[in-house]
């Protein structure tokens, strides 16, 4: 089943009758509906709306075990949460649980190890709130901010040799040698 859309309290009135074989339905106000595809209940029939153009709906008839029947103008049509949508949602959740596993079924040791691993990562990363960058919500963004700042100010640095760099700061020049030796002039 395709992922279906839904809208709360979406109810319309058919403005034209629909035959048993009809695949277009004209309603008074299709703007209340979500984007297609979505389900629509008309009398005892469930249809799937696959396209909307103005107030004309293109539908696939007789969904979820219902039967295509003729519908008169003036009948209400509603976007309801149907049993088929409920089943599709449950099936998707079951598939997800199968693919990732049920965390509740993990042993206490595995849960403890997962929590410890997450805490170790947090510890190694440090508290993002302590970053001196403007960006504090994620580490990659903070690193990108530093990279951009360096690219913007790279002209302030002069490379003499592979192991000596000079940084110009106003009237002062800082010489930075490898092994973190710094000379101020």
C-alpha cells in the first residue's frame, strides 16, 4: 500500500452522481483534503483518491474489501482513518521492528553497554555548549565554521618554511614553530 495522506475533519458533498464504474468524482470543496493519495469513504464504499484537479477527484474504486456502487449527488464523502490504513501502519511498524530489532528484547548487559557507549561518545566529544564558535548545536557545523573563518583569514598567516609560520596581529608578529614553540617579536 502506498503511503496515504490524511486530513482531520475533511468532509465534502458529491455535486454529481457517480456510476458503479465511474473513476472521477466531483465534490463541492476538494481543498479540505490532503494531497493525493488518500482514502475516502462514500456510503459503504472506500475509494482511494489518486489525483485531485480542482474539485474533481480521480479514484480507484472498491478498496479494502468494499464493493463499487453508484452514489447520488448530495451524498457525503469523508477522509477517514480506515481499517486498511491501520493495518498498513501496523505492518510498517512490524517491518521496522524486524529490521532494527526490538530494543525492549535486548539483554540488560547489552542495554548497559549501549548506554555506556553513548556516554563515552558524549564524553569524548565534550559539551557542545562550551564551544567558542557561534555554532553550538552540532560538531560538524562548528568545525565548518572554523574552516570558513580560517579560509577568510588565511592571508593573515605567512609560511616561511614547513615548520615555521608567522601570524600578523596588528603591529605584532607571532612566530610559530613546530612542536608548539612560539616566539613573539
